[in-house]
C-alpha cells in the first residue's frame, strides 16, 4: 500500500504544481497555465526560423516531456491531465501562440495512443489550414503487444520516444528542414524496439485506495508483469523469475527474428545500437544500475551486440511505477552528412533537464586500457591457519542477523544486521578457502581487508580501524619463533587497539554503541586472562544498553521510545560473536 501514498492527492494540483516546477529548474522556460503548455521564452531561441519541435501527452510520465523543452530538444510541450491526452484546443493554443512566428515548420512527436494521435492530428490539420508546414512523427516502439494483438492500432509508444525527441530536437537546432526532421525521426522509429516490465501497476493520485489493494491481489508477491504499458495497461504475461530470466525474456521479445509476432526490426550480431534503460519512476537507482549491467551482459553474450551508447535513467516515467523499459535503437544512416548522424544528434548538447545523458562523444569514443583488479598483496604465499576458533563466533553472529536487524529497524536504519552478516560471511569464506595463515599478523591483515571490502557505514569503518590497529599491535608482540599468543598478550594488543580507536571516535561505554560490549570484553580479558569471563562482561555491557539513550550514531536522530525496548544492535551483534568465540575456546 506504500505506492498509494502521495504528497499531493489532488491530481489537478499535482499536474499544475509539477509544471511550475519545470520552469523553476530551467529559467528559460515559460508556463501557459491555462493550456498547460511549457514553451521556450522567445529570447532564448537563437534562430526563430528553425523547425519547432513539439511533443505532448498525458501527465504522469515526467520528466517526459515537459522537462525536455529547451535548446537542442523541444520547443514546446503540451500536457494533459494524468494519463490523458491534451485537448485539441490546448494544441491549437500552442500552435498559434507559443511557437516562434518565423519558424519554417513544425514537427509533432506523438506517442501511438489513440487520444494523442487524434487530438494532435486535429491540431495539425488546423495548422495546415492556416498555411503552416507541419509533420507528425508517431512513435510506436513497444513489442510487448505483438502484431496479432495490436491489430490496426499497432504498437504503443514507450520510452523510445525520448530518443526520437532528442534526435529531432538536435537536428532542428542545426537548421534542418521540416522534411528532413520528419524523415530522420521516422527512420529512427522504424529501427526502434522497446519492452517494459513492472512489479506493480501505479496508483494515480485521487483514485480510490481500493485500486491499490486490488492490484496487490492481481499481481501478487514474486510476480513481474512483462509488457506492461505506461498507463497501467496490462502486459503480455506474468512470470515468477529472477532478473537474468526476466531480461532474457524481454530481450528475446525484442531481438528474436523467429518470433514473427514481434520481430519488428531486424537487428543482427555486430550491428551498431544504442541502449536506453528507462526507469518507470519507482525503481531505485541501485537496482536500475544492476538492470543495466544484466542487459549489457546478455546483449554481448547472447546477441553479439555491444551498444555504442548506454543511456540510463528516468526519461519517460509512469508516476512511481516499480518497473523499467528496455529500448534498443539500431543506428541507420540519415544521409545528411557529418554532424547529423543519429549518434551525433543523440550526443549533441541539450539544455533540457529531462535529458540527463551527460557523457561527451569524446569520452565514448576514447579507448581505455584495461586495469587489473588483482591486488598485489593477494600474491603472498598462503598457509593453513590455527585461528579457526573464529568460526564459532562468526556462525553465531550470522545466525543472529534477524534479531540485530529487528533491533536496528526500531532504533536505526535497519542495516546493522545485514552489514555484520556480510562481513562475517566474507571472513568465513577467507578462512575456509585457506587464505588465512598460521601467522596471526597475516591472518588479521586478510580479515581486516575483508571487513574493509564487505562492511560499509560507521560500524564497518570502526571495525576496520580496530582490526588494522590490532595487526600492528600483534606484530609488536609476535616472536620469530611463532610462539602462540596467550590471552593476556591478546588483551594487551586489544587494549592498544581501543586506544587507537579513541583517536577517531568519542564513543565510550554509556553512549549506546558497540563500545558498550567491546570495552568490557577487553578490560576483563586484560584483568583475568579468561576469555569466557570477558565474553560474559561483553554480554552484560550489551544488555545494559536496553533503556540507554543514544548520544552517538544514527539512533540519536530516531524518535520514539524504541531504545527502552531493545539493546543497541551493534553491541548485541558484537556480543554474539564474542560469546561464540569464547564457547569454542
């Protein structure tokens, strides 16, 4: 139900406020609020005789296409209400009052939806009746709807529209004729395929909450819908699969020449292509980047295609939809000479906030030498270790991840358990792969490296500092004869590491941090030389954090009374490790 929560529930207010915001992020733009038109301020148009490029459609697809208005892209954009075409009256207002009077012609870039095509078509015929040169480029790039189902309507318009807008806008900026702009736009459409997938339909502001509840039942946990449209239109199939399986199916729909229902464009091994991975709006940047990695990998390995450009981001959204669209554009010759190839037009600069592809042509074209990722210190000789008592503590820590995560969800950001588990699993792998050695210094050095690589955040930094200092302190104690270190010798080294840690953090027992478990362990081990007693002291310290108000760390900013109910997650996790370690010894 989280997807049904909005900051603005009134859809009319949402659209108008959103359009006002576009003009605030680009001061060269103006809003005709009555007709919901974003257009370039006349003084920002360097050559008023250039072809004007106009796009439009329902709102809810931001940044498409109001944020594409600007130099090198659109001259104007006409916005409808959420997921609904603008009216013919709005389009006529744009044609008659919001474009440079001297423009040599107008290109309308329109997605292939009935309302858009009809309303823009009426505007075009009106303009032609006024003696204006007008052409319409209809973008129909979706392969989720095949020939049989698409019928006379044809393919829907998806995120490939962003590429067509950029190509036509950049070409118009060069002074090209309206005929050439239309020809190149249609050439690109003819070589364009797209397909989307989403984990859920979106909830439109102002609509009943029951719609969101119904969607949870329609597309249950673990299911993804392939071919879903940008207006909540149903896809071609619902599947339960992982990301590699999902991408495999989507690419097959786009590129398999044997699929007669969907083989719209012949794209063969070695062809030059541009890849656009478009966010529906609700997919995290982290996941979208992982999606890009998977797509590029399969394009290379399965289809022998290495994209000349990889463009990723939110270009043509669907409110906060948890999905993405893959668009593949086969590069074709425009026949217009240097500076007007499709790749050059895509690379051309644009002063439009919606076009976020910022990598220059020179950067794409440069050859980069490969760099080995193998660290020099990985070449050291490896011997078996006698420090495998660590395993008991590590296994216990991993088993406690659920509890630690639960506690951290209450008093923090919920990542403490997974961070500790990730570090513990990394250390275990190092021990089991034989990458640890009989030498405690070498073993600790490798463990510190694992912590640095696998644990992030504050706790990762604290553990890395502590372990690296422990390596240095043990080195001072270790003898050439490899005499086994006693608990008191370890205590001495640990005490030195605590002092080193104090240089970087003011945390002390009583601050509700991992120090509430670490300090009692070290001090008790130093006093008694008994590992079990030291672990018991760590447990007592961790237990004492229940009810303790935090004075350091993210818990300081978390409201409520959660600290009275649970111990500090970091102290609890460390206590679990130390208890497991002591049990083995």
